[in-house]
């Protein structure tokens, strides 16, 4: 009986475990979902702007939460049976038991994630794409909201004729151009062709409608984006609009909620729907994006997860979200509580008989990098729309065929191997230690002494390394069982991947420039700030201060590099886009010098302070000048310490990741990838975990070779 009670207690404790709600923390915030979780009683909300990356790891571990609205490859997850079909609940009662749950949603909103007759996604926040403007300004200038794309272009010209920029745009992040491209293609090609493009159907990219869509967006960008827009982040562009530097802004409906505290009190916010091209015959539809929720079939309590979704999408609760955050939702009747500022969004939804946008028909993982490169070249006018359409079609054809790419770089792998061997063999072989006077330990004593640390070392280093090496020989998407392909991943990277060699070239640029620049600069300051005096200590501390800021240094330099920021004003340059991806690497050099030079200065100063003063005095008495004193006396003594710092910077350049990833908002183009960002892109955006692991192995070999070279130089 006692055992039975214990088993019942254990079962009850398991059943009482709260469900997990993993949320993207965006414009709608977390308060609403946390309130609903408290009302629900046994739900815990985990919110994070980077929740997608964290969930990908959990999915690989087989530990999904019950519910999420993160951006994940749900088309593949659904195909693998990882996502719960929701039809039996949708055909059942809603939370208030006033009707079918399915009938609570706006027309077309449930179709986005419908596969094989089953619905997998539940919409809540309806992120409508619209063009924001100042109602007072349009009224003062008698500017009517446009009805067609051509009228919009003419309106932009009228705005610019008044002396104001027409369109603020988040040009540093090229995916903000996706809604414009999709909008034009949907209206020019029609809903069916639009869906076929996501399915990579032959001819769905290289066609007149696609070329015309790319042409319209490129002309809009070249002629009517605010000067410097291609160097601005989303928040910078939004502030330019709110400060009156630009008359319009294309953005999702999270805009007001995200910028609530920054909108001037007298700003009359208004919206109009993105206008279709005049040649379109497609009925009006709302372009909507994120806001869909999913239940993982393999989670601990999927049924309770569905119940939580029934609660948050109930009409009463959804209306509370609309009123609190001023965001449109996909629940019928709730949008009546949108503020007067968002009347335009309410009208867009009311007039639309359908909706479109990235849902289940999300960009194929293999097309993600291609699209990022195409959007960048489109906005920068580095290629014609026809060339870009052909590039997209060629990429889709490769993905459809899945043929092995031809080797493009047959000799480069051997050159890389020779460079690695050169680093390993750099310098003299270390002298063998003298062991004749040392007593040998008996095997039992040696085993007890060295066994535990060797076991831990093998457990946490060699075993993961061996598993990674084995995974690098597999083709694996993280969802299905891995398939052994031998050295195919290494051949793909080393012989057939232009992105790998571009990324390696960028790492070599950083390795050549940043360590050398920082070391020489810090060495110069270390010499100038001798001898050790109070004012010199103060200057060294001031020079070291940026090292303490960490990621804050990036935020400071983002403001310095703003197209209308202090650096351009100081230089007298007109809206130079420092942080555009074609200028990114030269812009990183001052940032690296400012943020990482302090540590190297401390290292050089410490090494310089250890130089025997009697040798320096003797050299001075012999008539040596300051340069001769430094080169003949000081440098030999401090050489090892300076080289150690140099090689640490060199290894950091090989592993560089954060700055590139943050400045490009997780979407680097092929021309700015480094090995670290390419690894993350390959693993989590393209779901090629075997290839990503092979890339990690190559990166590890490079780091170990550099470390070996450092050790040999220190032993000389």
C-alpha cells in the first residue's frame, strides 16, 4: 500500500509540472502571456528575443516546450511529425464555449499552416505590413494616400520636392526588403504563382512578374529611400521617421508598440496599405507575418499546451492584448479596440478578403543565404533585376536537383593544408627536458595521480571532439536520423563552397589587420607611457576602459557610425553608410582598436616594466638613442609577452563572431561571413548540421595550429 501511494504521489507530481511557453520577446512584450499563464494556473513563460536559437538546441536534444511562437523551420518539423495537428480542438468549443474555436479567427488566417487537410498553426498577433505616415503632415501638404504603386512613386517625388526625404528604411538589415518584393510579386503573379515560388517550382523565379517586382523595389530604393538608409538599423530608421526626417516608413504593425515611448505626443500616426502595381488584377489581401503559435507533439503535455492557446486566443483575452499593446490580432472582433492611430491597420484587415505572407510557405532553408545576397545586391544596385532573378532560379534548380556541386577550388585545400602544417612546424623543435635525475613513479601511483584528471579531460574534450568528428561525416538536419556520407562535407566546403573561402578570406583579413594594428599601437603607447608615473597610470587606465564595456562598445560605435552621426559630420561626408555590409570590415578596425587595445597595452606595459633598468642605463651611457635602447635591450626581454598577446588576438580573429553577427542582425551576406557566422548560418538557418560540424572541425584545426605555433615561439 505504501508503494502504491508513493507511485501515485510521483505520478501526480509529474502531472503537476507546469507547461512551458517559449516566446519570442518582441513588440507585444510578455506581460499578456504571463497574465494568461497565471490565469491558466500551471504554465511558465520563457521569453527571449533570441528564443529561436535556444529552441533549436532543445529540439536537437529532444526536449521541446509545449508551445512556442519562435521562428523555426515548421514546414520540416511538420513533415517529421514534430508538430501537433490541431483540427480536433479547432472543431471543438472555444475557451468561452460560445461556438467553434475555428470560427473565432479572421478569414484565411488558419490556412497559412494547413498541410494535408490538417491545421498546425494558431494565429494571434497579426503583423500587418503597412506604410506609416504623419496624418497632420499629409493634410498640410494635401498629399493623398496612394492607391497604386505608381501613385506611391509620384507621391515620393512630391515629398522630396518639398525638401524632405520620402521613405525611411532599415537598410542594414536586408530582410526588410522582403515584404516589398513579396508584395509586388503576389499582386503581379497572383496567389498561385506566389505559393509556387516558395515550393521552388521550376520557372517561379526567372519570369517577367519576378523581374518586374525586383525592378519596382530597386527603383524605389535607388530613387526614394532616405539618403543613408542602407546604413541604418530598424530602430534608427524608425527614429528618423518619428523625428520628421522622412515622411513615410514601411514597417510591420509592431511599430507603435515597439516605439511607444518615443512617439512625440503631437504626432498623428496613420497608415495606408502597401499599394499594388497598377497592372495587378489580384483582389486586395493583407500581407501579414509572424504571430503563429505551435504545439510540439513530443512535448510532455501537448493537450495542456492547446488549452493555453485556446485561452490566449479567446475573444475577451485577445481584445485585452489589442487594448494593452495596440497590436492587431487574428481574432474576430478584437481589433475594434485598436487606437485611433491604427485606424489604417483596422481598415486594411476589414477590406482584405484574404491574407498572404511567409507562413508554412517559408523560404526554403537552402534559399536563405541566396535571398540575403540577392536583396543586398538589389538594394545596392550591384546587379540588374534580370540577373538576380536568374540567380534565384539557378539556386532553386540546384536545390531541386540536389546534385553534387562541381569542384571549383581543386588546389586551395592543399594550400590550406600546407599553411596549417607550416604553423605546426613553425620555429625550432623544443629541447627535450632532462629527466635523468627524476625518479619514475610506480604505475599504480601514476595511475592514481594522473587518472582522474585524464578521465575528466577525455570526458569533456576528447569524447565531444570525437563525436563532432563523427558527426562531420554525416548528412544530418537535426530532425531525422543522420546518414553517413564520409568526407563529402569536407569536400563540399573545401572544394565547392565559395562561401567558405570568402569567409576564410575575411578571417585572414581580420587576422592580418587587427592583431598587427592593435599590437603596434599598444606597443607605441606602452613605450610613450614610461616611466611609471601617476599621470601615465591614469592614461593607461583610460585606455583600458573600453575593454570593460564588452558589447556596449558595439552600441556606442553604432551611434558613431550613424549616417547622420558624429563621424560623418566631423569628416564632412554626406550620409556615408559605414555599417553597410560592403563597408563593414574597414569600419571594424577602429572599433577593434578602441575596444581591444587596452588589454594589449597592459600586457606590453607589464613586459616593459620587467626589462632590467641597469641594461637600459648601460645602453644609454654607451650613447644609444631611444630606438636603439628599445630594439637592442627592451625588445628581447619583452618579445615573448608581446608575441603571446599577438597570438591571442590572432586566435580571436579566427574565432570572430559577435561583431559581425550583431552588426548584420544575424543575416550576413556571403561577402561578410566569417567562419563563425557561416557555421551558425549553416547549422541553424540551413539545417546542415553535418556540414556545420565539418566547418567546426576545420575551425578547431586552425585554432590548434595557431596555438601550437605560439607554444613553439615561446619555447625559443
